[in-house]
C-alpha cells in the first residue's frame, strides 16, 4: 500500500499537469488509473491516522502556544451529478455563488508566514443525512449520519487538535462562523482565545447591560413574561466605527508583502454582547481595520482576549487569517486538492489526507532551506521535484495506446449520459 501512496504523492506533487488519476498514470512509472483508483477508493488505510500524523509533523515545525494559531475555513469544489458524497446545490465560496458541489471544512496551523493544513472534514448537507440509504451507498460510516453544521464540525476540529497536543494560542475564523454567537460562545466556554470576523451589521453594546425579566402587573391579562430584556439599545459595529475621529485610529504594520510593508489603520473597543432572550452577556473586544489611504474596506472582528492585550497584538491576530487563503492556493495549485476523481467518503478523505501530507512536505522544505533560499515558494519546490521524481519515457505506441484508453472511457461516459437523458 505504501508503494501506491508514493505513486499518488509523486503525481499530486507534479507540476505541469492536471493532477487527476489519468494524468498521474500517464506521467508516473508503475501507476495506472485502476491501481490509483483502487488505492484511493477501496483500500482500507485510515485517512484520520494520516491527517493526525501530518498535524504532529506540522506542529513540530511551527506549533507554538503563543504565536501559532488554528485557522478554520471551508473550501468548496464544484461537482456535477449527484453521486459524489456530500454533493448538493449549496454556497460555494470559491465560485462566489450557489451551485452544485462539495464543501470541506479545513483547519490550518499557522505561525507568522508559515502555514499548512492539518485537518479536513467533509460537510454533509441535511439532504444527505436525512437519507441514510444514500449515505451508506457512498460509504459514509454510521457515526457521521447525524447532521452537523459547519460550526459544529469546526469546533470538533479545535477539540481534536487540543486533544492531540497541537500547540496554538488562539483560533481564527471568518464571518461565516461569526454570523451568530453560537460559535464564539462555544470557543469561549472551551477556554479558547478567538479572533472571529463579524459582519458590518453585528450589534454590540457600548456599556454593561443587565438582562431582566419584566414584572407582570397584577392587573395585566396574559402570560407571565419569560423573555429577558435589556434597557439599552445596541449599535451596529459599522455605524460605531465610522463615527470615530481620525485621532482614534492607529496605523499598524501587519506584515511584509511583495509591494512593501502592509499597513492598516486599527481601533479597538471593549464592548458587551448580549445573547438575546437569555441572561448571558459577554464582554469582548471589537477590532476594526480599514485602508489608511481610502478610509474604506472595513473589517470587523470580535475577540475574547484580555483587556491588557495591546492593539498591535490584536492586529497581528486578525491579520493571520490571510494565510489560510494562501494554503488553499498552494493546496489546489501545487498539491492537486481540487483535481480528485473520487465519489465515496473514504476516497474524499484519502485524497485530502495525501494533499495535507504533500503540503506538509513543502512546508518542511521551505523551512529547511530558508537561510539559503529565503524566497523559496511551494511552486518552486514542486518545480524542483519535477527534475528528480521518476517520469515515464513513453514511446509513440504507448502514448497512442494510453490515448485510446482515455477516449474509450470518455465515449462510455458520453454514451451513458445520452442514455440517461433518453430515459427521462
């Protein structure tokens, strides 16, 4: 089995090709579409065990209880048809629209400019979990047949990382996870420090609030009040931020980029968030960022960091979420993340486990060679690998035979599609 894993890794770490099984088999010696498909779809090795080992390797390189963070995000991949596990019409962030596809929830470990994915879990929409027979046909284990939101999956990943001993100081997530209080409240209850983006219409209170139950007057007809209220009115975070004078903003450099030092203007506010209809009130910190030149492009985040944490540190924590987008770019561009040909549950997780393994190798190489080649990128490493990895030297006859096989399979797919249309 290790030999098949090696062939697959050789393929997804290969530049210049679309990293699906037919292309890998076309380039890598001893690889065939059938043996790769069997390895990804049908073999019994544990994707979870591989991901956990990858997480430990990345942790050894960049894990840190103060300066590293876990970044949670989702990655969508458009898919046609309805048989691929988890596929449904849903919001695909990478496409910027609702379309047919699969969505995975991912965790990356990040420290400064170093980041690598360490966990991947497929999101199953309710139309899947409400249909157990469909799930079983896709090979989904019984323990995953209960519906879980993306928030719940992400929280499971944080707990799993802690249990595995991964070293990180806080959790970053975008506004998809900050659209309500549930995600942040659970992280707070777990004892995790977080920096979570929120939308511009998120409401906060500028002073402490005390929820209370209204007292029912004896002469009033009707039910005894059971919903808590507060006497203050909340403010939208965007309305508050845009009222602040220029003197309240502080310019902070967050990182170096190819265009020089990247600076934004920041301000912070101690605010109170009330969980409506309950007695729960949280004193958290609002962090606002904007473009210093245009005074636009506002970004809003909430953190449960202590009041003593300086704004410079909060700005750094907020800015780290940028690196998860880079990890997705590298995973797709250099490790074949979106190029898989797999339908079942095991196949999806097997593929992602090997993508994570390939990406952790690229991180290792960049760190190992940093002093000698400080600008070394993942794309550079993959290009260098092309000169060292084994490659098929195919004769014209072999190329024509491989082409004939591809064309035969393609024609079978076309015939099947027309047959299905005719049956409708």
